[in-house]
């Protein structure tokens, strides 16, 4: 809880700055009031969103658990068809992000987010009844449509409760649920596979059916728990609702739409450097989540595929703890790039060793480094772009662009662990190793570029933008 208190103190300081510069003639909440409002919002909203995100990652990667339990054999699909089934998910996932947010603006978030969750839960259940490649690919494509709206929808939803400078850390907090998903997914797969054969259905089918039912239940629960806005938040008192709205309006510049700002976002060097690095990291993360059971199964350290599920749990559990620690350290030091320059080499070492080692126990040990290095880097890179973009429409453009580019890593992840590379997967591991090394280089370049901008601002080269209030203002310091 100390980290939460620290987070609240920082947001209070930000509110003080807004009061002096942006709010004229309006009384903003006091330090104590801001602390109470943020604390109530954090403990009532963030856990629910983290649970939704946890279900999302479990339901998109449980196909990897089912793969080693007989999915390919029972559906009579080959390795290439399985990869296509994975790939169509990411194609529809990316395509649905923007349309889903447009619908969210028309439909109540309290309805849309739970509805998305219930729909993809139902589609996950449908995966338990597919009979061949056609139905497998079709359901995966629909699953991508439903899940694609969740992350951008949650970010938009949070903007109704937090000031823009308060969003990055909250996003990082619920994103740690992604690293927990692998641990829960392995445990659930181990238990649910034991149900089959029952009702004429194989064990792997029950993984999809039961996990889909759980997701539907979580979606229904979120409908009754999530508030639509600060005005409908039952956990806030009447006075707190008024004060919460005041501080949100105080931080809002009501910036008019401008294509110039969109252009500034599209042609911003930082977003391309961070998005390319994020693409490489997500290619590793998605492939790790989809194929870790396959990798461990080929090590022959478990007696059967059922036991393999248990072996997948521990690397994720370690990664989850490290991700939280790194997020706290990154926020406390107000550093993103330098932190990633320290965490990514952990994954790089893991992939370098596992790609050449033939000792199964050493290879399994490297999965801990692979998971830790990649997952611990995600909160930093998610926050970095937002930290260094000011001006609402520029920030919106860079955020959307980064997510669109980064999620293309799913296409790479779908095809790089074919059966013919088993049992060592040397080429597969080497591809991710190369991508992570490239990510490290892009992050280094981004740190150098941000440092140069800060130096130029200090020397007066940005004096013409003084008082503009966007990221070109000399007073706006780039986060390294």
C-alpha cells in the first residue's frame, strides 16, 4: 500500500499545479480530498479492470494449452492451419480497436465493456465445440473482434475518472494481470483437462467451455460493479462526486480538433521508436504465451502434457512479481527507457541460452528469464509514449498508432514455432532473440532522442513554444 500512497501524493502535486495554471475562479479539492477520491477509485475500479484483462489474456492464449492436449489431432489440422487460426485473431483484434471505441462513445461504458467480455466468453465456449479448421479459424476471428475493443475501451473509460497524467500508471497496474494470466491459465488447464472425456467431449474442449463460462460470469459481475462516471460512482459521496468532476474539468483544456496535431503524432520520431520496440516485445510475449506449453512439453521434463501445464505456472508467477516491482521503481524514479535497458537484457540472455543449450533443465530455467524480462518491460513502454505526448489529439494519435503497430507482433508470433523446429526450436528462439536485441537498440535511440530534446529546451532552442502547453513547451521535460 506504500506504493499506492506514493502514487496518490504525486497526483496531488499534479493537481496543485493544475490549480495554479489551469483553473481560474474554481476551488479544487484539497490534498486530503484528492487522496481520498483517488484511493476510492483505485480500489473499486482497477481490480475489476485487471480481472477483465486477466480473462482476456487467458482466453486468447488458452489455445496454447489445448494444443499439447490434442487440439490439432482431434480437429485434423496441421501446423500451418493452426498458425493461421492464431493469425486471424490478431488481424481482427487490430481492426476492431477503433470501431469499438466509437461504439463505446455512443453506448454506456457500463454496458459495452461487460458486453464485450460476455461475448468473447461465449466465443471461447464455442471453441470447445469446433470440428475442423474452418470453424476453428472463424471462431478465433470473431474472438479477435470482441477482445480487440477491451484495452482501448478501458483506457478511454479510465479517462472519465482520472486526469491524463494519472492514466499511465493505472494502465501499467492492470496490465500486470497479463503476466498472471499464464499462471492461472496453466493451473486451470491442468484441472479442466481432467474433466474429459465427459459428455462425449475431450479434455481440451472443457478448457474452453469452462473458462468461457467464467469469463461470462466476470462480465456480468463487472456490469454491477463498474460505475459509468464519477457522478454514478456509488462509492463516492455527493461532495466527492462534485470535487472529482471539478478536478477533471480543471485538467481539461477543451482542445479543438486539429489535423496539425494528428500530423504531429504520426510524424513523431519517438512514437515510431517506441512502437517498433513494443512490436518486437509483443512478438516475444505473444509467442511465449501461445507456445510455452509446447516448448516445455518438448523438454520431456514432465511425465505427460497434463503435468506440463503445472510447469508453465512458475515462470509466469515470478514474472508477475517482478513486473509489479519494476513498475513501482520506474514510477518512483520517473524513468522508462533506462529501466527497459536493464530489464530487456534479462529476456535476451534467456533466449540466447535456450537457443543453444541442450540441457532441458537449463532450458526450463531460461523460461523464467524470458518471461521476467519481457513482462517487466511492458508497463514502462506503455507509459513512456503517453508521458512524452502533450496535446490531447497528439497523445490520442500516438497512443493509437503505437498499439496498432505493436499488436502486429501477433502475426509474427503465430508462425515462428512450427513443429519442424522441435524439440530445440533453435531458429524460433533466435528470431525472438534478434527482435529483442532490436527493441533494446530502438529504446536506446529513443532515450538519446529524449535527452537531446531536453538539452535543446534547456539551451533555448524551443523558446518559440513557451507557454503553448504542449510537449514543445520548454517547461515540458521529456521522460527518459
